[in-house]
C-alpha cells in the first residue's frame, strides 16, 4: 500500500497593514478599524466573549445590523462617516463603501495573497498572462499588474468591475495592461478554451452562491469541480501559479488541496493549503475567515 504524505495546514495572516486592525471580537461580532473609522460587523465564528470594555465598542462609528439572508443588513451610524474613503496596503489602494451589503469593498485577510501573487508575477522573469476570476474590487488584479503581469479581470457584477478599475487608478496603475470583463466565469473559460487562449496564472475566489449576468446560478459545492476542470484547460504548458480561495467554511482546506492537486498533477512545483486569518489586537485571538490552496512552479 502506497504511503501518503499528509499536507501541512498553513495559517496565514497579513503583516503589512497600517490601515486595518481587528481591534476586538466576541459574541458574534468584530470591532475593526478601517482607515480612520471603527466599525462593528457580524461574525458568527467569534464564539468567545469580548475582551475590550463596552465603552470601546460603543465608540464605534458605525454598526452593521444584520437582517434576514446571509449578506443582508443595514448600517447604523453613531458618528458621521463619509460615503467613501480610501485605505492603503503597501501602495495598493482601495475605496471603502458602506452599503446595504455586509461587505465594505475589501477582504483584508487576503493581503497575504496579494503579496504572494505580486511576487509570483515579479519573479517569473518573463511576461505572464493572469486571469482573475470573480475578481470583485480588484486588489489581486492590482497586485498581479504591479508585479508585471498582463491581467484579465472577470466579474459578473458591473459595479464590482467599475470599482476595481477605480481602485487600479487610485493605486497609480491606470496604465497597466488589464482587461475588464463583465462575464460569467465558467462561460468565459469555455470560450477561452475553444479559442485556445491560455494563462500562466489563475486567481479564483468563487462565492458560496451567486448569479451571472444572464441569470446563471453558481453553487459552490455543485460547480467548483467543473470550474477547476475548465481552469486546467486554459493553463499554459508551463504555468506559473494558481491561487484558490474559499469562504465556504463548511469545507476544509484539505478539500481545496486535493482538488487543486488534481489540476496541477505532473507539473511539479509547490502546493500548499490552509486558512486566511486575522489576529486580534486585544487578546491575540486568531479569527479564521477563509480557506485557501496555492500552487506555484519551481
């Protein structure tokens, strides 16, 4: 019987933030600083008790009050907050917007990915083409572009694509070679495979559930294997990297490891998996946000 080498689960946090802090967490909420503003957001995984006194929490500028549905809610403002403001991560800039969604326009725990993606592009020592699927507001796109890659940014939401393009301009990368596409990821990959259009790097952060521009439905556990198979069809003969993130926490990082391993079988390189986390300032507790698997060539 063949001996199986078990993978190591990595826990990755982002060390370079100046404009974001997880100040405290507990009782199903987080207290975060985003630029100059303190926000309270729902976080079901914060099952412990809050460490900071109530006065610190009451001093928050705004509180996201959840309503029915996974992402529904509204903001209750304790202090005047601008409609938008800009935060910076090592020169990559993102506009923050408090909307009716619980999201604010950025996932700070992914900053470790941005560093890694930029490094993969920069150290390739050759021009590479990268596709960012479910690209959202474009921080990974900006990182790849700053590393020297030619990037295709794909998202089904026009608002997200416009936001991402604006963030690229804010980051001083407005002239970078980026294509912006409002597309369904799977349909676009199928067309790219037929056109024999290939990519050296793939970034994908699919949602648990979503709808494409034509009403097509995305369900993570039903559709992820088909998506990864399509990704394999558009890889170049000598790919550079793949970065897969999942917020479907009921899965496991090991599931992503094995699924991505099927795609890169025979390519050599290094395959890792784990969790993206933020570390709390008050007590040093670790809050997990997402699972990931990453592969890069030797």
